[in-house]
């Protein structure tokens, strides 16, 4: 296994993996949440994720001096778009099954469940959340780290495990344990596999957004 990770790559990995987790688990809850209302806190969190995702893209372009294709930013064919939508719908339909299976192992709490989160905010906030998660999380937790870690180590499994650990960590804020184990972990693993398969950022963004889209309809219904 080759390991030639340089300082530029380490900084990039810090921006994409460590910074979002530090904000969501410590900085946000300790310093921002106590002084603002829930909606403002949520919107600030969205802004932080967008800023970090944009920063990573700019870092690739102007510090690493590489094209965004190096992290999978490439055009999709119509066939690939339809495939991404179809996979997103299929995985979305599996979410209730994953939830039921997880509840057989871990008793779910009322807080941090899909229905509770979706009903806690207006539909437009949930829609913004879906788009934010679909775009920023794929840039931060899939595209950059998987591309660079595999490039530097040559080990898909190590790259996938590191990426998945941070992806699961960021979701430990706001979701209950049953949802994290039963939904976040398996879907995160599947999205990781899809990126390693297609090597296309837009593909996994579409899949991710379609998976989460039912949250908007749950919010509207509530």
C-alpha cells in the first residue's frame, strides 16, 4: 500500500472531513445554538456546510492547482441521470425497511426520528436541508476525501472507511441512534460505493437528494 499523503492533501482532508464535524458537534452546539433560535441556528449550519464545500472546491482549483474533475465533477449523460434518479427512489423506498430493522435492535426515541425532524421545520427549510445535504455532504465526505485518499493510498477500503466514519459522525447531531445505525450508516456506505463505482460527483448528488426528498413531503403533510 502506497502512502504519499502530502501536507496539501492533509489540509484538504481537514477542510472536508474534520472542519464540518468540529462545527456540527462542538462549535455550533456550544457557541452558536445558545444565543440564537432554532431556525437561525439551522440556517447558519447550512451556510457553514456550503462555505466549506465551496472552500474545498476553490482549494482544489487554486491551491492544489487541479481541475474539479479530479474530485469527480464531470457531466452526466441522460442515461446516467435516469439511473441516479432510479437508484435514489429505490434507496428512498428502503429507508422505512432500514428503520424498522433498526428498531428491532435499538429502541428508537421520539427525538431525532425522521418524522420528528421533518415536522419540526417549515417545508422550505426541509427542502433547503435536502439540497444542502445532497450537494455539500457529497463534496465534503465523498468526492474530495475518497478521490484523494484512494489516489494517495491506493486502498479503496481504507478510503471508504475513513470517509464513512466522518459522514456518520456529522449525523450524530440531530438524529437518534436507531436512525444513525439503521439508516445513515447503510445509506452512507451505499453512497460511498456508488462514488467509487461511478467516480462522478453529480451522480451521487442526485442519488442523495432523491433519497432525502420524501422528507419534504412528510413536512408538508404534517
